[in-house]
């Protein structure tokens, strides 16, 4: 599902114009990005958490040049789904 699909679905369910829904969705994503950039986690009860994870410094190899490089400590964005969200997906998706 793409952002356009999400906008279409929300517009269809709520009756709000697609332009307004698109602005709202983009503002929501922008707020999450800004919060994570400022090292603030975002918690959405019943859905999940957008968090900033710290990756430790590590040694890696460049196989083509056969050299080792040091990757410094850095931070990455991550998403941790809520337990109720995980359970709903497990119930509905059966292999």
C-alpha cells in the first residue's frame, strides 16, 4: 500500500477531500520525522512506537578492496508495533 492508496482509503471512509487528507497525512509524517530528528520517540497507543535506536560502532569489511573500515556509532529510526497490533496481524495472516 502506498501513501496515495492510504489517502484514497481515508478519503473514501471519511468523505473528506483527497487534498485535505493528503496534507494531513504529510503533516503527520513530518511531525514524526521532526520528533525523531530531535531524539524524541513517538508513542501511538494501540498502534506502536516510532523510536530512535542507537547502533554501536563496528568494524566492517569492503570486500571489493579487501579492507576493513570502522562504522561509527549512529542512530536509526525504528518502528515497534503494539502488542494488540501484532496480535491482530497474526490472527488475520495465516500461512
